[in-house]
C-alpha cells in the first residue's frame, strides 16, 4: 500500500524553485507550494538555484524570509567573475 504522506517530516535537499532568467516553464509561487508541501509532510526545501547578487537577494526575500524554515536558499557561483 502506497502512503500519500511521509510518516516523518522530510527535507528535500535538492530543489530548484527560484525563478530563472530565460526559464522555459513558469515557477510556482511559494505560497502555492506550502499547502502541497504540508500535504505530503515536506517540511523544508533546499533551493539550489538562489543565484547571486540581486537574484540571490530576491530569492531570499521571496522564499526564506517570507516562509522561515520552509525554504533554505543556496547561492551560486558568478561564473563570469
């Protein structure tokens, strides 16, 4: 029998939830992700596409600060530097 919800709170340590320049598909607003996360007992998402500079600041404001402990955003190298 398949469980529709994790027994214990889950941390997904490999997600890409920040909006990306030139993205082919739209991102889901974090306020819409939270009910889905709660439904499957996904406590925290680690966002690996935080970017750098202003992109990082926007990701931190949109995800981490707006929904504390639900998202953890990582920075990315600035390859052109």
